[in-house]
C-alpha cells in the first residue's frame, strides 16, 4: 500500500512537471557510485571511476581501462530504481568515457547517454567535458521528449591535502519544449575535500539547481585497511524557490567498500526522514 502511494504521488508530480526543467534535472544530475552514495552523495571533488559521470575532470587521474555498474533501489520501490553503466578508456591525449543512465519504468522513465573526456593541465589541475543526450518518456500515449546538452568540470589540488572542484550541467539551459519555452535547468556544484591522513578523507559540497534552492552534501571515509573502507555522510534535499510548501529534508548515509584485486565493490544506504531507505551498490572492474 505504501509503495503504491509513493509511486502514485511521485508519478503524478513528474507528469505535472514533465514539460518543466525541474522534472528533467531530477535524475540526470544525481551523483552516481556507491562511494559517493555512502558519503552523503558528495562527489564533485572525488577522483575515481564514477568521475565519468559526477565530474569529468576527475577522469584525468584514472589510468586503467575499466567498466562499472551502479544500481539504486530508491525507497525500496522498483519503479523508482536507477541503473547506470560506464566504460573508461585512457589514452595518451586524455581519458575518454561512455556512460548510460536509466531511471524509472515503462510508464515513466528518464535516459541519459554521455560521452566524456578529461585531461590534466599540469600536475595539479584538470578539466573535463561531456556531451549528453537526454530523453524522458511517459507511457505509450504521451511519447517522449529528448534534447542534447553538455556539462563541464574542473578540479584543482591546492596542495597535497586540499582539493577544490566545480561542475556545471547544462550551462546554456537548452529548451525542452518550444511551444511553452520550457528549459532544462542548469545545475552547478562546488566542493572541497581534505585528506587528514592516508586513511581519512572529508568532503563537503553545495549544489544549486536553477529551479531550486541550494542543497548541502558532506561525508567522510576511513580506510581500515587497504582492502576495506567505511563511509558516513549527510545531505539535504532542496525546496522550491519562492514557495513555502516545500521544506528541506535530511538524508543520512553510510556505506563501505571492498577492493579485491582488480574488482572494487561499494555498498551504501541512505535514509530519508519521510520516505525511508534506499540501498545502493556499484561494481567496477579494472582490466589492466
């Protein structure tokens, strides 16, 4: 009963907003990967496989051909599940990546296909860019809407411990619907992370959607041994600009990661103060 109610509420809201940018940005910019999921979804400063999705500037530090898969069962409702797959190919001229995201089910779904590129400019600065194809579908009767946009990111190591990074999705606010001049929102992220030691990393970031108020994300990870890491985090959900009908919700997260030779497995879970649990898992394999 509760699951059906959640589905009905969310799908009705998505239908109402489908021709607005708010609906379009809901899953196209969500952080990906079990590591960031366990750290309050803070992701913009992290340099790992899922930089191919979260901040392409982080790709510059990735030296292995690799493939990965991420799954989130949002609020334990399969119709709200999110699946992402990606592939990374380092070359002499930079690192290329391909990623695919699918959210939803046949009656409502969002698809994103991204072609990414990242490279270093000196020892402490890197930048990346991604070309995106976005598509939103509603059942058989309403069809789908699609658009092409891009995103860019930068990452700078101020010293051996301190990193700052920024990322912007859809900076030109491309149109979704010409008749009503509806545009996909711009989403900007700015973050900082600090390594207190080889074992302890703390990260903090803020995100601003052009249609929503800012949100905050933060988390830490502690390396118990080389093969095992634990994580905790906290994040807020945005309220709509200019409205008192939406309040900011709190989300608490935790997770752990395992490194087994060339295989990395990261588990996480988040708890929304109203809607409950969402488990996440990602698997990454490095070919060489």
